[in-house]
């Protein structure tokens, strides 16, 4: 079981890209019954409401293309602090907000893990690698940069200094299917484990995840999960600005969540990129609530937990 209570933290971050709407995400999750679903599973749940970014720094963007640079820097500091504080009291669940919120949440969780003397592992469930830096992003959208920041790449000098960079070998990306050649080369030059949909089609989604969870277990690590709506196939989760066909199916995604629950290693979760403005009668918000419930113990069929030992 994850540390209790589950702490819901609204992070209405909308600065990581140009298309607006993710600021409505936290309230969409609330409306879709996230707290009730988790309480119904026997968890103690507290909702700390929504954060707002601190004062904007003076920072001038080093490149003109960078969108909402100072605002994203401000959010990063606020979220890192919130993650560190909440992690001492339970399991933070960040209700996004776009994926730029993970610059802060992962940085904060890494600092928390370091203070506890535990290695932090990060599971990135996403169609994209999010491994650009402010110097390399073509779009200027900083929601494409969190993995570069938290693993300590240069180019983030205006951002809060990282207390504890996450070692690249502790990161696993699953669900990739929209990766340009430069991004692919950049990822392949690291120790990160990158699992694309081709591999999932050939071998199933359980195998690479099992491999990664075994590593987390062997290192006695704790695990931060960052769930981008676009990990899911747009047929079940259309409310995202970056839909890419061929994503995880309902069954694949639930298997991932159930395996994560069984691992007992999840210490924190980001729910990111939900844009309720693009949703169909709350369909995507509801699917994300179902995923979260699955991660925290809901089962379609009850069966004895498989022994991993
Ligand atoms: Mg993403
Ligand atoms: Mg994505």
C-alpha cells in the first residue's frame, strides 16, 4: 500500500504549451469523482485545493520561441516545494495541468527521496519523450522538457537548482509513438529505458514494465508515475491537445495500473495534459479517474496478488 493519506493537489498549470484548457483539469477530476473513487477503496484522501504559481521571476527567455518562460519557472519552484511537503505526509497525486508541472513535481520527489536515503525511479507514460531543453525545443512549449530538467541536462539555468537529479537509468518511458529522429537519438544516447508501441505490439506491455519494476524492487526504490493523457489511445481519451493514434488500449493501461499497485512502490503520481475543453461529456476525465483508482487498488476481478519473490 502507498503511504497514507492520498493527498490531492490541484496544479492548474497551463503555461507549458500554447493551447489553453489544462487549467480546468483539476476541477474536471474532482467533478468526475476522483476523491470519492479513492475513498471508496478504503483510502484516506485529503484535497488540498489548487496551487498557484509564486511571483514571476525576472528571467528573460534565452530564445524568443519559448512560451510562458517565467511562469513555468515560477510553477516549477512552487510544485517542487509542494511535492516535498506533501510527500512527508502521504502520497501526493497532482491533478494537472499540462506536463510542464512535472519539472516541479519530479524535482520535489527526487529531493524527498534523497532526504530519505532512497533512490527515486520515474515511470513516464506518454506518447512523447519530453526530453527537450529550452535550447533545443522547436515549438518553445516547455511541457516537452521535464525529463531533461529532472535528469540534470544543461539549459535550465534560470530554473530552480535541482537538489537531486534523477539518474537517467532510473527513468523508464512507456507508450512512445511520436518521437522525431533527433529526439530518438537523444534518448538512445542515455541510459533511460524507452519502450515504444512497436515493442508493446510485439511483446505486450506487461513484460517491459515487469522488467522495470524488478529493478525498482532490487534497488529498494520508490516510484513516481507521470501519466500523460496521450499515453492512452485517443479513442478512449480524446481530451488532449496532442492526440496521437495507436496509444495504449483500455486493457493495456489498466494492466499497467494494476501492476503498479501490486508493486507497492508508487510514492506519487502526476495526472497531466487533460484538457476538459476538448473532452466529450467528461469521458477522458472519467477514464483518468478509473486509471487512478486502478493504480490505487481497484480490481475488475479480484484474484490473489501474484508473488514476485
Ligand atoms: Mg508529456
Ligand atoms: Mg505527450
